[in-house]
């Protein structure tokens, strides 16, 4: 089961990512744009996710994904770290969120981050 340190290490391994404390919690940003946070005493992450996909994820795996009330109007979803299978799943989720926030120059420079790993 991934923990907060795995989140931190994985997020910071993505290109041009920085960590910044905001709202009294760690947040991770690519080129200054937030793509992940560590709320709920670092037992979950919040990541960018298109609303249509987010709703499908929550319906399919409510034990893993949920929507915080104050984020319902935004394209974000929460993920329970204890429900993740392994570090690969964590990396795929963080990389997907990173792609949604990264500027085109980074997407072009790191095409290997363009699609989730198959499998």
C-alpha cells in the first residue's frame, strides 16, 4: 500500500514538479499549476480528473475514489491510498493528473508520460 512518502517521491519524480504547502497540506505543482494534494492527514490524495471520468470512477470503485463536497464543482477526485494496489497504480494516477496540468512544452518533451502504461 503506498503511503504519503510514496506520493511525495512519485510526484516529485515527474518533470518540473515542485512541492508547496497550501491550505496546511502538501500540494504538488507542474510549472506552477497544482495537480495533486495530500489531504486527510496524508491518507488520501486529490488529483485532477475530468468530471465524466471522475463520476465513473466513483461509481465503479467507491472504496477507492470519492468526491469531496467542496470539490464537487471542479474536475478533481480523491483517492484513498490504502485502496491502491501498488506503486504502479499510484504513479499512473499521479502521471494522469500531471498530464492534465502540464503545459504543452512538457507534454512534448516527455512523450513517455503521454499515456498510462498498459496492463
